[in-house]
């Protein structure tokens, strides 16, 4: 890089004087002009950076002297000289060729011209390496002293803090000596087990264990005593239990630690009461099991029996289910007792009318939809439930200790109520039990509502089938009489044409068309009923598709000619193999699809039939140039009785539903595609590779998916 021309320092004598002064300074010094270009350096600086004055002259100081990471900051300081009165000291670390670091504190003196411009900068460095080392050592000594004092304070207060932690811990902390006698019993242990320290200290640990677990626990403790491990979690393989002062056994989890204290071996147990968690988990398992059982049947009686059995199996000794009646009243529908010997008692409650065995709590729950819990039943409760001696006798035999009643809810509506009773020595119900029963009531209510809806749907289907049977039978006979009469009248006419308007031939032709339409309607209704019952029969034979298509087109050709619609058959018999189908049924499908296409294609339009053969199936498409089908209607075109949002056509919407049933019975698929304004395409497939039916084989019954399932 070219060295810029430098301004002289002053006279030669002044320059020599400055060099002599700089050489006499112990620390590194350099002189720069106002732009940071080096003018003078002393030998100490040359030694620091390992370069001569001749190498450094005229170069920017930040580039020639300072390490790369510091150069940018030094350059920025020199660029701001014109806006500041002084340069603050800066501390920079240099490393020599042997890798030894030196920390230099640089101070700057500015020399200005009469106009106030900075002309020279005198930078003097002081080696503070040793000073910084001493400062660090002093700081480290202070930190070590502070740490020592903190350790001493911690050690002095450790015993007090340990005692406080032990007392404040919500878990039980219990220590026993080698003879298994309790020496530490904290406040958490008091809460969990119910003993005061003066009642339990010095006594055997067996008091806190169920009798069936004492021998096993003592053996585990001896094994742990001989093992090298300092701690172990109890109950890793089997559940552990504790015993409260009141005799109640509860689930727990615990860890044990062994310590040597003043020559004595102590065992400390940290124990947590997990009975609430275990109860919640059992409740969730119960609900999952009950939900699966309730979903297994849609019969009302079976559902009620399932609710009662699940209830007494898990959360009650006796349960009673009441359902709302349509008139606003209610009735006992199911009662069951856990004890088989109390079957007569349960049957007695179920047989009594509400007036004879009136439970106000059930009435209140069904009226308000709010659950009720009584943790401890008193004689006053029994007196409120009944007022006659016989009724009171039944309740006293039941011996209720605690009860809860919850609504059976379905879609925001109360459909009944469930009464759960615990008797004898069973524990009383609590809020957690009530929460579980409320959820059971919700699921049971939904199951009962589903059973009701299923029953109504089944009754509706049966009623519909009865109507279809009546229609097909009672209308079929008069219709046959009409056809016979028509045949007789038509034989007396020389021509069977339509004749002129107003003539007898004209009216006879109109009567025949109406009778034919009615016959097709009856046939479609019977066909739908047969398909949904799974009684659609197929007579499969090995058959080429082209003759079936040509026959369907022949039937539709007169209608197409009248409407001015062109029908194009693009099927190539050489490219379409034979398939195993019922010819009459497939022709019925083709006639339906081609007939719909012709009816909905305007004059001058076109209907095209296309056939393709894939690896596993033959695909037939009927495409038209009609108005098309709106996108929102495509999903419903194969549903029964669906005629579209425009309501076009004179049919009742069964043709496509029947076509889909026939195609699916053959193992194929059918679907529709459409672009409004351009036309529609209906496509169905028939599988290849079906075995040839044996000669003389019987008709094959075909199972058809539900005809109103658009996803089938």
C-alpha cells in the first residue's frame, strides 16, 4: 500500500529531540497525525509489536499496531477525533511470538492547531499485566473467603433446615433403626397415617403396614440392609400399601435410603399417598369398560341391564334406574344388587310403582338435572324417602350407608336418573365418586338415546316396508286388470297408434303410457326394498358388453330421435373382454344411465358411450352435453328419492339408486362427474377375472350396501 506524504513534525532539531524523549520512555509510545497515520514510535513499541519504525511509518495505527479484533474500534475512535476534546484510555492485550500475553493501558494526548484541528496524537502505553494479575488473585481470594463463610453458615444451619423441611414436607418421612422401630415421624406422616408423634415414636413399623404385607416388607428391608446400594424405590415390581390409624388401607409409592449416623444404621422412607390417583385411574378404566359395553348393543333393555351391571360391579352395592316417560312421569326400569342373595330385594324395588317407593332424590334430579350426594345416610333421610311402614322396611333391609343420584343426560336433555347406594361396611361416597357417576350418567344417557333413535328408525323402516308391500300388492292387481282391459280394447282397433287428439286411440295410448309408468314405479319400489333387505338375486353368465349396450341404445333411440339428440356408441368389442354379469341387470343399469342422459340433453346435443379395459376391471362411461349437475348436488345423485335442487324430471329418484345397487352387487363401483354448463359423465366398473358359472348353477344372492350411503 503506498505511504501517504507526511507533514514534517517541525524543525529537524525538534524531531531529534522528540525521538530522544520517546527513546527515554520505558513504556511503548507512538505519535500519529490527526488521521491516525504513524509519525514516530519508540523502541519499547518496536519491541512490543516486533516491527521497526521504518516498517510502521505512515501506516494507520489501528492497522499496523493493534490486533484484528481491536482494529475496528481503534479506527472508529480516530475517526471521531474532530468531535471530541479527548480520547479515553483503552486497555488492549498483545501476544508476543512465544504466546505470552501483555496487557497495555493506552492513554492519549491531543495536539491541536490554532484553528482547533487535531494535528498530533501522542499515545503512551503502560504495562498493567502484573497489576491485572494481582487484581484477579485478590478477587479470587475474596470469592474463596465468601464461599468459605457461606459453607460455614450452611453447615451451621443445615440441621435446623433439615428439620424444617422434614416437618413441612407433605409426603411422609419416616426413619426407623435397625430393630425397625420408628425414630422420625414428620407432620406429613401424621396427616397421611393419622397418628401423633407421641403415639408412634419408638413403636414398630408394622403398625403402619397391612397385616398381609408385614412379613414381605421386613424381608425386603433386610435384603436392602445387606445390599451395597444406598437407596431404592419400593414397589418397583408390586404395589405397596399403607395402613391408617382408622384401619383404612391405601395405595402408596415410596423410596428408602440407608444412612450411618453416629455409628447407627438408620433407614429413612419417603412415602406418598397415591390413593386418589389410583382411584382416578380405576375410574377411567371403569368408564372405558362401561363405554365399550354400552356401545355393544342398541337394544334399550340390554342397555339398561348393562348400565346396572357396570354400576354394581365397580361403584355401588345397589343401583336403581328411572326413565322419564313421555307424559312427564317416570318409572323404575332396572334395579340390581351386587349380592346375589339380595336379588329378591332388588326385584321388590323394581316392581314397586313410584307412588309405592317414591325417592324424592330421584325426582329432584330428573327435574333439575343436578346430581346429589349424601356421604352418610341418617334415619331422617329414610323417613323422608317413605312414609309407610312396609316401604321403610324395604329401605332398612337395603341398609344404605351412602348414596348419590345423577341424571342420565342426552343432548342436553334429562332422560332419566341413576341411584347408586353403598351399604353395610362399604366406604361412603365422596366428590371424586360423584364426578365418576356423573360421567357414567352422561354416557349412559347417550347410549339410551341412541337405543331409542335406533328403535324409532327400525320401526320406521318396518313401517316403510309394510307400505311398500301393500303398494306392490294392492296396486299391482288393479294395474294388471287395466292392462288386460287395454289389450282387449286395442285388439278391437285396426291400429294401435296414438291417433288424433280426442280420438279413442289417443286416449287408449295415454292410458297405456300412464299404466307403464305406474308399473315401472311399483317395480322400482319393490326393487329398492329387495336390495336393502339383501335379497337382490343375480344370474351371472359369461357375456360380452357390446350387445347389452346396443340393446339399451335401441330402446332409447326413438326418444333420442324425437328430441333431436345424437347417440354415439364408441365401444369396440375387440378391446373389451367378456365379463361375468347378470345381463338383464346390467342392461337395466345401461338403460337407466342412457335414458337419463337423453332426457337431460337439449335438442342438438350428444350422448356418448365409451368403454375401456384396465388390468382388473372394465369401465363404461355415459357422457352427455346437457346442463350438468351443480357441484353441491353430486354427492347425492345416487340417493333414494333424490331429484336435485332443480326438481327436474318426472321420476321419483330411484333409478340411479337401483343402478348403484346392481353395480355394487357385481363387485363394481359407480360415480358421477359433471361440469355445469358442459354436461355430465356417469361411469361404472365391472371386475374381470370372475370364474365362469357352472352349468345349472343356482341364482346367486347379492348383498348390497345401504342405498342411501353416498360413500359406498
